[in-house]
């Protein structure tokens, strides 16, 4: 089967775009499928090399999905961005080859609209990770609805997918065709051999930015170092400056992020409550798969998942004091959190993994049984 993987966010090694795209490429290629990856026109050479080692890869998309809205227009940036990037992407899609299936590991509203304009005539699956904002009647929710209606009118066979069941209920009211699949996380451990016993090393992982608490990191890290903790601070954004904090182990790129996470006894997710109210976390998924205790703020989707599984305490606000108090609570009750995290990991890994994720995307498109292409 010919599969196109499309993601304008495949640009650097930072974030989930690189990780998910490469995992899908490796799995489908190993399974005998003919896979072509289309990423950002500004894709780093090292990223292009990583992908080209497993399949055809093309630098294509001119849009950058994280370009701030205000740079498009000071007043109507959300709307201007949607229509401008939809037109740009529809033009770029002319260079995409014919295939049996298009997979968008991360899908945006303007990309749906672009596919409608282009007239994609094969099944298409796109993964979503953010709340569209229907509950608060945002412009984003209306633009998503506009894209879904356009796709329905052009006969685009689109299925939305998410690793977070909660997002199904936030998208289905505005879906024109109602097709939404909850799929496994592309993370499957294996768990650490035994539960952790003592809280000695604390980890902070991911693409560090303001919505992940970057502004408070230096004073928090200084306080934790003074308390005698070992600290791992990971930032996958290679363009960012490292924090100058003596005694902190700084980590830029990790080929397998599970390795340094497994060395930690607690992982802190200092996320902005509003931005993560209905948004998941790939770092949390890694912790759940490994069996590492983790803490996050109350009122967020990661916080609700942590509370349901009992794998760590929650903090009441995304600020230094509450986070520090949550770490101390984790230390006082560490054995309880560690045992629950290890037990939960075995259950998590039984349901999730790259193979389960990739196979579920094919099933969502109704193409699970299409023949593979064997190369001579």
C-alpha cells in the first residue's frame, strides 16, 4: 500500500512531530508499505537525514504551524492565518504523489480546508491533540467547522483520530461526517523492572517554552538543587539557550527520550492550566509507560489522568510555590506513588505502543487489510 505521511511540523527534532512521524515511517516501511514523508520546507538537514534513512522524504510545506497569530494580523490573525495557510498548503499539495492513504500525524483546521480545495480523493486520517474551543465558542472552533463542512462537500473521506478520549467529545459536535477514532498512544515502554524506591532525581522534559513553565524554571531548579536533588533538564529546542544553573544536568537531544526519563524518580509537568485544560502530553505518556511517578497541575487533562491512575500528586497553580509543595508531597508519599506507577505501567503498555498506534490509523481509515507492497 502507498502511504503518504504529511506534517508541516516536521522541521526540527523538537516536539512530537519528529517523534511520531519517524515512528510511523519506520513501522510502515518495515511492514512492507511504500511510504513517502512530506515535511516542512525548512526541515533541518539532520532531520531530513533521519527520515531519508527509512523512506522517501520531501521538504515541501511553506507554512509553519507555530507561527504566532499576531504576525498575520494584529486584530484578525486567527482568521487571516487560516485562509492564507490553507491557500498556501493547497498549492503545495499539488506536488504530493498519488497514494492509497494520507496520514496527518498532526492535523490543523487549515490543512483540512486545503485538502478540500485540493480535492483529496483517497482516505485520510488526521490526529488532533488540542481542544477546538467549542465550549467557549472560539473562532478556532468555527474555523474547524468550516473546514469540516468544506471537506464533506468535496467528498474528502476524513477520519479524525486522537490518543486522548476526551477530545472525541470536544470534536464530534462540529464534525460534518462524525468519523472520529480514539487510538493508542505511540508509546509502549517497556516499564522499568521494579518500582522506584527513593526520590533522588527529578526530571523536566520536552520542548521548553512559556506554556510549559519556562519562565519559572531557573528559581525552581536552584531551590531543588539546594535541597540536594539531582536534576535532569531536557530541552529539545536546539535553538534555545541552556539555563545556567550549576548542578543541573542539561540535556538537548535524546534519541530515545525514555532512557533519561527512566533514570528519574519524579517528572514534573509545569504546564499552563489554560493551555492544557483539554490537551494531552507526550511526556506524560512516556512516564505512564515506564512507571515513573509524575506531577502536573489541577484542572488539566494531564492532571486528570495522573489523578485517575494515582501515579503522583497534583499542584494547584502553575507557580514555584505549589510545584515545590507537590514535589515535597511526592517525597513524603513516594512508595505509594511509585508502586502505583509501576502497576499502572504494565496496564498502559498492554494497550499502547507504536504498532498499536500505526495499525489503529489504518483501521480508522478502513484500510487495515489492503495489500502491502513488496520490494524485490
